[in-house]
């Protein structure tokens, strides 16, 4: 039986949907680690490309296994990436993201029970990351005001209603890694204690419920916030302070 893990965002139907779909083969041993459930939603969130994992290598566009280019390693082996469908843009985007610095950090950041399972191979070349921010900007503003505005200033109307010690979206937009911060905000403290992203984050432990009313989002809403923030002008922080 083919094992399917569908990472579903808002995608077009029919032939156009195939332009946003890639099929990835991985051995059962790798699937059982939970790594793919950890990394693929993050890729789909950034690119709007759906990934279907298959256990039949003949049906795949990309293979993770013993052949191809070294991608990452564990204590027993090196996992290689091999792209089969040359010129297939969704597959190229996935391969490029997996080889990028952000992709490798996402892989090596997977640490169930606090123990990292994977590390970069001894030698690898980095590829630039390709990011598509084509979410719904209007939905992004609406979601940000409803679900982020109680702590952050997300637009001019919330500048006086947010928590003063919490950085505004305008300040965060000035940071060089703002895209990664917003795409993975639910992993950055203090968000994991009270944030749930449907089909992505684990439920709160029974003995550690959310200390406040939980913030609940969908992947579509996270993508929409990214698109909204991409259009913001960063805060003017002035010149650096000069010390005598």
C-alpha cells in the first residue's frame, strides 16, 4: 500500500495543480523517524508546492536514499538526494530547498525528545533558497490583527494596543531572517506554549496545557501572514548609537 503524506495548501485544480505537485520517495526507515512530517510542511508553506510521499520509487520525482548527492547523515548512513524528473519545476524547487542552508537547518533542527537525529554531510555545497510569498494579503492582515495583535503591533491601528516589550511586525520586517522567523514562528519561544497550527504542530501535552487562550491557525493563514508582512515597510530605526 502506498503511503501518502499530503501537505495541502490552497492549490489550483486540474492540470495547473500538477505544476504545484512533486512526488518524493523515501525508505520506510526514514519515514518512521518523523523527519518528513517535520520538514515538508515548512517547504510547502514557503512555496505552495504540495509534496506526496510514495513508497514506490518508480512513481517518484525525487529519491532520498543511497544514490545521488549527499544531503544529510545520521549515525549509521548518509542520505542522498537524487532528482529523477529533470526540468520539473516543483521537483527542482524541493531539491533546491532541501539543499539550501535553510533546508539543512530545518533537517538538523529536528530533535524529537531533545536529541538531534541528523547532521550535515562532511562536505556539501549550498544552494540559494527560493521562496514564494503568494498568500492572501487581505487574509494575512485580518489574521494578524485577530491572532497576533494582542501582543504585536501588526499595523498602524494596533500600535497602541500591543505589548510594549514585544517587537512590532515593522521592526521584525527589518531583520535579515524575517521570512524564516515568520514562517517558523510557532517553533520560536514563547509561541510553542500557546500556539497550534493545524496539521503541523503537536497537541499540547495533557500535563502542560496552554497558559493562555491558545492561538490557533491554519497553514493558509500562516502563508497569508507571510505575504502580508512581505509588503510592509520596515521600521526606521535610525542610525546606530555612537559610543564615546
